[in-house]
C-alpha cells in the first residue's frame, strides 16, 4: 500500500472521527438537556403540589379556627345565660345566646363543605350536646316554679360543663389535620360521644 493511499485512509478516518465526535457530543448534549428538563418538571410539579397542599391546610386552619371559636362561644354564652337566670334577670345574656347560636349554625354550614369527615363526625357530638343544652335552657326560661327552674338550670350547667372534654377531642383532631401537632394525644378517643343520660333531646 502506497503512502498516498495510507494518507487518504488516515484522512478519511480523521474526518469520520470528527463527525462521529460531533454526533456523540450532540447526543450527549440532548440527553443532558432532556434530563435537566425532566428534573425541572419534577421540581415544578412538586412545588405545585406543595403549594396546593399549603392552600388546603390554610383553608382548613381558617375553617377550624372559626368552628372551634364559635362552638366555644355558643357554649359560653349559654353557660353565662344559665348562671344569670339562676341569679335573676338575664336579658343581655339571652340576646347573646341568640346571636351565638346563629353564628355557630352558619359556621357549621360552611365547615360541612370544607372540614374532613373525621372532624365533622366528632364535632357533631359537640353540636348535638349544644342543641340539647339550648332546648333545656329554653325550657327552663319558661318554667314558672322557681325550684324547678333552678334544678333545670343546674342540669343545663352540668351538661355544658361536660362538653368541654368533647371539645378538647375535636381540637386535638383539628390540630393534627392542620399540622399544628404531629400526633394525637394518648387520651384522644375518636368514638367519644355525649354521656348517655344527656342524649335525650328534652
């Protein structure tokens, strides 16, 4: 083989190597770009999910703050009214109970569209007891016999005091769902309900 032929072969190999190198470089660059785009897409999706999750948590937190506050206020208003009735006139307290009851009812209606089933289920125990307390409280206001009225009011006060523990269970679950706590306390009982002798509606 002549030197000229060898030179041609070497030249061809050199050109082929250069072209192959360019192709390989392009393929690697495209692969790197594809991987970068995939990473960016995963990050974007993760950030979007995190943002949506945070919006959901914020929505729950707002809902639960209102529900907890208005359940407590309704209970406190009825308790103040019951004590005022035991002492005498209670016109201001009566108006406060009516206002608190309307607000609590509206808040529960909103919560039913936002709150989790678990929270709604356990909070319904609280609401049921508040309803019983309200009916008994209204019954006591129409009682003409003083001793009978006093006895009925004492039962209402006892009932309202018993609701505090149930409200604590509701708050514990709410705190977990809005990530204010990492786990439910040992005393939490998802099946907690009203004391048996308070379940009657009258």
